[in-house]
């Protein structure tokens, strides 16, 4: 009888230990999920910033091309022509 009682006590201790580990892991999981959300927000913010800076670089290249080196001016004019054609295509599609 005492052997069975000892096994039951040991089993109760193991179950209590498992329950406490489960609670700790749940808290850690919640913290990690919050950190993931925070990092995803930072990543999205960084990607948006990169896109904005890329657009700014392109604008600066166009501005510099129009004001300076003849080769850069040709490239800028070609880019502007390409953009104008694309705008015209969009307008044509909207009119259809």
C-alpha cells in the first residue's frame, strides 16, 4: 500500500511540475509573440523607409541629370519620356 501511495505522490509532483512548466511556457510564448509583432512592425517601417529613399534617389538622379552632365541629361530625358508614355497608356486605359 505504501508503495502505491509513494507512486501516487511522485505522480502528483510530476503533474504539478508539468503544470508549472506549462504556465511558464505560455507566458514566454506570449512574450515572444509580442516581440514578433513589434519586430514585424519595425521591418515594415524599414521597408517603407527604403522605398521612400529609393524614390528620393530616383528623383535626385533625374534632377541632377537635367541640370548637369549631358549623359545624365539624356538618361533623365529618356526616363521622363518613358514615364510620360506610361502615363499616356494609363489614361488611355481609363478612357476605355
